[in-house]
C-alpha cells in the first residue's frame, strides 16, 4: 500500500472513532501515536519515539513535552499532543518554550486531527509563531501529501525540509491572504485593480463601490477555471462516442444564465471584455440611484452586444442598456409597453442628464 492509500485509510479511521475519544490520553493512543507509526517510526522503541521527553525550561525543572522523535541520541522533532476536541490556538506557547531548550529543529502541535508543523525560520533556535505547514487529517489536500511524506522516517532529511519550509510558510500565508481578499476585498487590494482598470479619481466612495464588483469578478473567474478543468477532465476520460453525454453532465452542474444573451455554455461569452468606460458608467448610475435603493441592488451583466444595468441581478428587470464604443455611445431605456427607447450620448457623463428617468424606472421595478 502506497503512502497516499495509507493516508486515506487513516483518515477514514479517524473520522469513524474521533467522537468516541473523550480524553487526551485516548486521543494519543488511538490516533496520534498511530499517525507517527504510519510515518514509519517505531513508536514502541523508547530510544526512537520517546514519551514524556524532558525539556527543562530555565530554572523550571521537570518540564516535559509529550513525545520526541530521536535520532542518534538527539531529539529532532518535538510533539505536543492535545485532546481531539480541543482547539490548538492557545497551546503553541507551551511548545514555544520547549523548542528553545532542545536541539530539535522541528515541532508539531496536534490534537490528532490538525497537525501544525513549526521550525525556526524567523530566528535561530526560536520557534516561529506561525506553522509552515498545517494539515487537517480529515481533509488532506493533494499538494500536502508530498510535504507530509518528507517527514516519513525513511525520507526525513532535516536540511531538505528546512530549506523548503520557508517557501511553504509564505505559500500558505499568501493563500490565506488571497482567500480573505476573495471574501472581503481590502482597500489596498481594490486599489491595485482600479489602478489598471479605472482612470477616474479613486476616492473612498469609488473604492467601496468597486469592492463588490471585484469580489464578484474574481470569484466568477475562479469558477470558470474550475469548470474548464472539470470539462477537460471529462473530455480526456471518455471515448469520442460519449463526449456529448459527459459534456451534458458538466453543463447541467453549472448555473444557467439568467439572461438569454449570456449563455454560459456559449463560447462567445469568453470574448466579452468589460471596459473601464463601462465600469465608470456603471458607477455613475449607481451613484445617481444610491438614495433610491441600496447600492448593492444595482448590478451589471456584460454581453457581446451591450452592457446591461440590472435591478437585483434580474435579467427581466433591466434599468438600461449601454452601447459604448469609440464611434458611438447609446443609452437604451425600457418602456412601460415593453419596448425600448434609445438616446445618443456624447460621453458617459451625459448619463447625469437622465437622472429623473433612471429614478422613475427603478421605482417602477422595485414596486
């Protein structure tokens, strides 16, 4: 059985028994010690896997870390273990004290489900405040398998692991920062995109207006990448005769377009480019309507033919349509008879001249 299969099997075991482990000792013996046995260490050999390893701190004697993995008589990895139902956030300070009193280069804080791996990247012989690797045994990511395998007894090379720890640490931090920005874009993050896409003055009001647009744009882009990968996987795994069926399965799992002009399955949608001028026009309209409805209710949807301004992202409740090219700028309003009324603009700032019409349409749509 290879290492990946061992991990999968171990993960299933932990999922099955974790709710029955009510103490720290039960956690240690049922999942933490077996975890290190899976990594190839002789957990029953006290000269290799030492329980209650002495790590005296200053004048305090008798301080002990739960386990130490020893090589050539010296500890190389310290392990602090907690109950599987306990959060780990408050316990890294305890391991921090032990780390500086031993020659160990690595420390692991775990509750049997989460494993946090530390070293001393920031200052020699002083454990970093953040782990360079964190693994959830119930949700192991593919990219983490190779890193964990480096801690296998047969593969473990302290110098090699340390040399990659810095890259891992910052890679994880970058991921966390990006995940946070996807959920709630910061001012600086939004300004970075505006500096390339928006030529107007970047006031706080502008930044706040564009934050939900940026969030939606980035998350949509990530969804598109995922869908493309899913489609590629289907197409590579099926025979020619079954391609259409596989494609149908993928397409049925994707959200359907809310507007007939934006068919997500149409390759033309990939050609749509939302311009800075269109976004600026969108902002002008939102700003005109901010006292009528919440600004979040005014959304847009771009198409190959025109730029659509919507009420509550509803394709049937469109406020206006804009055609903005170098040669023409056209504003289109819906009429009460379900028709359309067109106006020619000299520039997007002419939109202000139609403030009353925008307000009248939105009041009608929200009624």
